DNA sequence: GAACCTCACATAACAACGTTATTGATCGAA
DNA sequence: TTCGATCAATAACGTTGTTATGTGAGGTTC
């Protein structure tokens, strides 16, 4: 039940979250032990408990940090793109790219890779705000008349679930052939029900 | 590297897989320890090693059994349904129902919940054959003129990825409101690009 | 300025885990 | 019957998360 420590310790806390994420991304969940983490950072295992309470607390901090970075990447992927539909496509590509770059961290965020880790509802709420850029892009498409047939929230959620489904299947080894192309096709199909065809002439 | 034992041991092997699945489904990955499993069955931990080699071998057997049951449920969900489109809907509902009934087993099959478990390519191939009924139902829809615009394989894969994405998000707590209705809507949207509208008159 | 309190860290110990070595029992073949 | 092999129970080993026990530094109070 650890509350966040004094400001002076924030540096060590973020250092630990950072290094733990690096271990998780490069060597997987089995390699992420507290002794290993402590040794890498050059401390004992105790500070992890004073800062995060237990290993679950550390994982929760990694969960939040992962979503924070995903959210930042999503926002920057849509920023400054004039064509709303292009922004939507960029968001989809960014989502997959980040997931493939950090598969184990993605598992931590969207699955439950480490035994019995369960984020609290606050963390899930923060996580859900991550796809806000997707909603905004969908709204821009609606405003520009490029999409129709639903509100932005609903459209964005559907696009997200399709992207997530494809990435999840790809990481589990269930996508054969050109996964990038399959993802592209899935994006097109997921948007198809809402697409407004260009008027002839 | 354990080869399957003599036929006389098959009973114990399936008993172990069965009980392990029960523990995993009811108490999660953290509760599934070899000591606990052995105690529940009333043996020592050794038979697990002679039968499955190690814990990964047991998990691999559970993985295969999980897909075997999922495949059986999928086949029976489509069997004897006259309307091909209805069969497709039934398959979607069955998929979600099974996943929600055994969330941890579903994680084992479609994610990597237990540290560093990785099914071999044979197992993944068996797993992929699970959605064969989906391909057949899609083919029937194409033959009946209810769907168009793609081959059965591609359509089935897209429907699967959408179902999987929705179920995965729901299990991770990212679906708010009526999850069943959201799933229904996602199924409709995923099929929409291929749907043939009834001819007027 | 000195005694004290507090708090964070290192060290060491504990229970539980997967795994392996050792030992004993059981069963089929010669 | 006797020998051999095989499998399981027991116990032990190394590692994990976690907790108890010291220990030392920094701020507070008299």
C-alpha cells in the first residue's frame, strides 16, 4: 500500500520503471525479477518495496508509463496531418508499430502476461484516454464528410478493436503471410462501413 | 523432451490436464503450481515430469486441449443450422462465450499469460485449424449469395480478428457499458463490407 | 550543540516455486 | 524366482517474491 514517495525519490522511481521496461521488452517477463532489476540499477531490492510496495506496484507503474508513451506517440502521429483520413491511417500504423516494438510491454498493457497482475480502475481509465486522438481524428473525418453512419466514439472504438485484434493475433503467431498487408486490409475493412464514396464527376 | 507415455498413463495425463485447466480457469495463473496440482490429484510432482517433461509441457498439452474443445464447440455451433448467415452469428457468439467462461485458458491460448510459454509451430497449426468452421460457414454464405467481395478464407479471418479483438479488450476491462451489445455491433460491422443487401421487391 | 526520532536502505532470512538427484517399490521377462 | 527396468515418492538445490533485522544519515527538539 505504498503512496508515492518524496519528490527526491522520483528520479529513482522513473529509473526503475525505465529499466524494468527495458528488461521486459528485450528479454521477456521471465527475466524481470526484482533482484535482476536491483542489480542492474545498482541498489538492493528494498527500494522497490518502499517506492512501489511490491512487484505488482512496479508493474502498475510500468502499465501507466506504457500508456503514457503510447498516448504521446498517438498524439504526435495525428498532429499536423491535414487530411483527417490520413491521420486515421497514421494512428493505425503507429499503434501496430509500437506494439511490435515492445511486445511484452504491450502484453502487460493489453493482457495479463505476468501472473495475476490486474491494473486498478484508475489505471484502466488513464489507459482508455490513450485512444482519445483516435476519437478526435474520427470526428474530423465526420466533419469533413469523409466518414458517416455513426458517432466518432463508436467509430473510433471499432477501429481500435480491429487494430488490437490484428496486432494481438500477429503477436501470438496466428497471422501468416504478409502481416503488414493483412493489417492494412483489416484497417480498410474496419473503416469500410463508414466510408463515404467520392461523388462521381 | 518427453514423448507421450504408455497408453495406460493416458488417463492420468488427461486427468492432470483437466484439473490444471480447472485451476487455471477458476483461480488464475498464479494458483497453477505443480505442487498444488499434484496435491489436488493426489500424487507427487514427479509424474508431471515423466508425462510432460516439465511445466511448459503441461501448458502445451493444456493449449492443445483448449483448442480441441474450442474447435469442437465451434463445429457444433454451426452444425445443423440452415441459414449460413445464422451459422456465422452462432460461431461468433460461441467464440465469445467460451472465452468469457475460461478467461485464463483463453489467455494461455491467445496470449502468453504464463512467463515465457511459447507453443511450438505444430500447436499453432492445430490452433489455426480451429477456425475452419468459420471458413466453411463463410463459404456457405458466399455460395448462398449472402456475402460477396472476398474469398471465404479472407472473410473468415477478418471476422475472427474482430471477434478476438473485442473479446480481448473486454477481458482486459476496456469495454464499458453493455459488452454483449458492443460485441454484437462489432460482428455486424465486421461483416458489413461483405454483406449483400436483399434485393428490393 | 547533543540526544533523539524517523526513515530509507543493505543484509539476511523465510516460504514457495520449478526442477533434479536419490531411493524405494512394482511389474514384466528370462 | 530372479533380474532389470521403470516410475513415483522423498528430499534437496537454486531462485523467486517478500519480510524481518540491523544501520546509518538527516532533520527535530530540548
